[in-house]
């Protein structure tokens, strides 16, 4: 029987790619925020009741880190309250849930790579609300894979990589911070992992029982860590349309020079061994994925 997958937040980077990849093997209903606002719990529950998905992929999130500082209640409604309801519904209606969380649940002060069991300590409102979302799923004992990822980019919408490509074409000097380090993650890689995980778990005998058995928090991000500065350098050197660049220098700066009012973790390296050991899934090295993304 064809698996039925409901994708929420399908206008976003990850939601859009998940829907595109899942369509190759599943019956997909992909809804943007305009089609279903997940904070409208009546509409959300009615949709789940009517469409009866086997799997829900939640790509919906309040992701504006800066804005979330002033609008934490709104961020909480999307990133935590609605997620808790999804979790309760998943348990009640027996569908598997894939949800995304973030490296921003950590403060970045650990020397080594972060494992799933490390104590979170978010530095900003976005990170706090995402952590509350994780906890709501765990409290609901939801049959959910909570995939913590990081530094997500794609070629469709606004993100760090697309910003560097745009700036490189419009100015001779681009300044980039050297003191923020993380794991760049291509949204297509995440989507392929989500499609594989969905078919694998749904295909296992018992279907829903497999989701229950493997529920939990997993780190899933591009292999390897770099600074924003190193990522910008790689973007420029791997861009197949380098001849269009106006940029001559990338200037290294530090976060305080950016004068951002939001506190961000300086260095989060997600250890992704657990996802490989338990779920058999690992994303490619970040530079390899960047090359694939830029090649289009
Ligand atoms: N981007 C990153 O670097 C990053 C890093 C770590 C983790 N993550 C996590 O990865 C997941 C996907 O992120 P992304 O990069 O794909 O973010 P994104 O591009 O900002 O997509 C999020 C989507 O959610 C939609 N949305 C917001 N509020 C909604 C609501 N109430 N109901 C339904 N949809 C709503 C947004 O619609 P509008 O655009 O119309 O608001 C947007 O299309 C999120 O859980 C995020 O926290 C992202």
C-alpha cells in the first residue's frame, strides 16, 4: 500500500524539499502556512482526521531568530504548543512524526562534539522555543523522530549560502564572521534522509510500532564543521558561475562587529553517530553537498 505523507510548512526550505523527494515514493499532501496554519489546532486536527496520514513531516517553524526575541510567545505557539498537539495526535491516531529541531538548543560552550544526551542550554528565544517543542513531544510520548539539524541551506530561498552568492555578485568586499562554527546542511540531503527513514520505518512489520520503537532525539547534519568564513570561502570557490563575481576580498570579522542583539552559540558540532548506529542514516561531508547544491 502506498504510504500517505502529510508535509506541514511545505513552503519552507526543508518542507518544500521533503515534499519533492517524498513524492517519488509516497502519496504526499504538502501544505504551506497559507493552506494550514499549525497553530490553528482545530484545523490541524480536522486535517489529520480527514486525510489520515501514515506519516507527518513537520517542516513548519518560526525560524526568524532575531524576531523571535521580541515575539517569543508567537514563536512558542508554532515551535512548541502546536508541536505538542501534533505529538498527542500522532500517538492517538497512530501516525509516525518527523520533526526538526536545532543546534541552537545548545550554548556552544562544550569543547567536543555534542551528543543527544548532552544538557541543552539555549542562548536565545528561538532556541528556547525549539527545546520546548522537543520536550512537548517527549512528554506526549509521541512516536516521533526529532531530528536536530544545523545551518540549513538550499538554492530556493533566503539563507547564508544564497546571501553570499548574492553579495558576491553585487559588491567587491564581503565581511563574514570567523567565530561562529557549525555543520552546514543541504536541505536536499535532509529531505532524502527523511524519505528513506519514512519508507524504512513505515515498511517495517508493524509500521506504527517501528515509529514507537525508534522514537527519540537524533542529530542529523552535514558531516564536518567549519566557520561561517570558511563556508563563504567554499561557496565562492565552488560556485560554477564564478565569472559573475564582483567580489575581490572576503574580510574576516568577529560577531561583536556585527552588532546583532541576539546571542548565538559560537561553536556547535553535532555528533551524528547515533542516527547512523540506530537508524542507519548519515549525511554527506558538508563540502561535497555544497558542491552538489551549487551545481544545481
Ligand atoms: N534554517 C536553519 O538553518 C535551521 C537550522 C537548524 C534547524 N532548523 C529547523 O529545521 C526546520 C525547517 O527549517 P527551514 O530552514 O526549512 O525553515 P524555513 O525555510 O523558515 O521554513 C519554515 C516554514 O514554516 C512555515 N511556518 C511558520 N509558521 C507556520 C505556521 N504557524 N503554520 C504553518 N507553517 C508555518 C513558514 O512559512 P512562512 O515563510 O510563510 O512564515 C516556512 O514556510 C525547522 O524546524 C527549523 O527550526 C533550521
